[in-house]
């Protein structure tokens, strides 16, 4: 009998695509990895066909976005509390649920392929539990599983389940929009994958060059192009004469550059991976301005160096910029933030950030702002930008800056906005919204330091 069982046992043979996605999902969820770094690296190293790469991308990013809702459904069929279930089982079931409810995978294939994955990465007994869960989940449609959620009377809790966002983020959006119908539109927009947007850098590439290759201008940015193919197929992108950058980020750089066009000596205090720095450095060079980029991380500074066209690069903590003894006529600080405005592109952020992060981040934002203002010329401009619409990181931060620095005045950005850009102002500042503008929800406030005789 034992021998017969051995003969009937077949070793698990999960398909390579799902196995790769599981490994990355586990790294992201359990070890704080970043999907937008791990997946491209893994796909580049693989020999997958383009179709399989597309499947892996949709499965990983989609599962990360929707795993809150997948957990809600799984909890209804699990015979033990979902919070107590083995993390490996949880991640495998999330992958299976995403195939069942969000992708064009037949139910039987979604179940069998996911169980085969579970056999490989979890073992036979846990795979049996996964099989039982997924078969129960596949017995009803998504609408049927969410029927109970639709009956939740608290709109924050209801939208949190249905659109797979933590409740504190739903509340934060409502604090700004004051309309649950519009909050729902925003949550839905966050769950749609963002298509890459090209940015051409003046002096290095042009709209005409990209248009000849089939790209089309974006709605608002003077430098944005939409392209149906992979950006890496464009020579300008491969040779770093153009880049990939959300249109909202392009608009921050574009509007800031227009405001400060008469001022010399520009500084990007928090250059990050270099998106805004690349565009600003090109605009500065084209108009005869001096440009400096500062980045705290040495590895990321190397990325910045590749895209700023030989402009000056500093590596250091922006809070210590005054130690250089220099003054600047225009300073942009795209400060570290919760990233609540870029959830469609950074799917794990919604689960990783917490309300507690706000305290630490807003303190850092204040310190960076103070540092920038301390080295600002009289008559100079300070731009405060975030990729978050949260009140604490935007409007409240602006009020705090004005209260602490009476030498500053807030610049009305409305005259600097593209004419087509509507419903994008909050007080005098730029406030983009994903559901309104199909961009990240970027925020930009610009302050002018009064001249001595104006104070």
C-alpha cells in the first residue's frame, strides 16, 4: 500500500511565472521589498516571453493592490481566523484570488495552478488547505462575495473593503474631498495600473523626435509624451536623453521653473532618483541658470548623476545644506512623504504606511523646509512638493511654514498652470488628483522670500 502511494505521488511542477511572482510577493510583504525594483530585475534576468512578463506584472502588482479585498473574501471561507493563518498560505491564496476575481484566468486553471504552486513552496498538507479555500472562493462571483461588504453602514469601512485601501487612507481622502462619491472615484483610480509616461528633456531630445516614433503629447505637461510600446525601446530613453516620469511630477518641475524663471542658481534639495532634477537641470541649462542637485543616498546619487547632464551634484543630508555657506535663488524640496498620491504605481505603499509614519515624516518635512529657507536669497523662491494629498503633508505644512517664517509669502500658482488643467488648485497651491487628472496626486506650494524693504 505504501509503495502504491509512492508510485502515484507526483512531484509539484508549478509554472515558472507564478513561482517568480510568489517569491517577489513574499519578499515585498514579509521583508519590506519594493515591487517596482524587484520585478523588473527578475523579469530582465528571466527568459520569459513578453506575454508571460505581462502576466507576471499584472499578477504581482494587482495582487498587492487588491490583497485587502482578497483577505476579506478568504476570511469568509477559512475555518480559522485569517489573521492566524500561516503567512505563506495567505500570500498563495491572495495570488489565487487575484486570478479568480481580477484576471482572465479560467477558474479551474486558477485553482489548479495555484495549488501546484502551494505544493512546491508550502508542502502537501498546506497545499490541501489552499485547495479547499480556493475551491470555496471559486464557487461564487466577486459581487456575491462582496454583498456583505455593501451592507456595511460606515462608508469608510465599506469603501475600505470594496476598494482594498486601509481605513485611515480612506478617511484622509475624505478629509480633503468631503464627498464620498468622489472618494470612491479616487479609490477606483488608485486600483488601475498607470501606463508609463515619457518626458523629453530640452536640449537633449524633443517632442518631434518622439512624435516620429509614434508618441503623442500628454494633456498638460509641455514635456510629456504617451507611447504605446515599452519605453526602453526608444533610443532617447536608452541613451538617457529622455526618461519615464509621471505627468504630475513633470508638472511640478514645469510650474516651478516658470515661477523662478528670473532667478539664478537653482537647487533641487531632495533629488531622489532624479526625475524632477533631470527636467529642471535641462530647463536651467537652456535658460542659462546654474543648477545643483542634492541627494542623501550615494547609490541614488549615481542615478541622479546619469540624468542631470553634467550639472553639479551634492551627496548629503538636505537638512545640513547651510553648512556649505551658499545661497540659492530657487530651491525645490520634493520632500519624503507617505506617497498616498502615487498608490497606483506603488501598490504596496498602501499597506506599508501607517498613521504613525506621519509624525516622523512631517517632522522631517519641517526640518528640510527650514533648511531650504535658511539658504534662500532675498527675493528667492522655495518650492515645497509632495506626492501625497494628506492634509498634514500639504495644507497644514504650508500654514506651519508661513507661521514660522513671516519673511515668506505664498505665491498664487494659478497663472502658471496650463490652461487645460482644471480643478487643480487648493488655496494658492497646485493639488493634482489621480481621478481628475490621470496623474499622481502631486502637491506644490511655492513661497517667495520678501526683499529687505518689504519685510
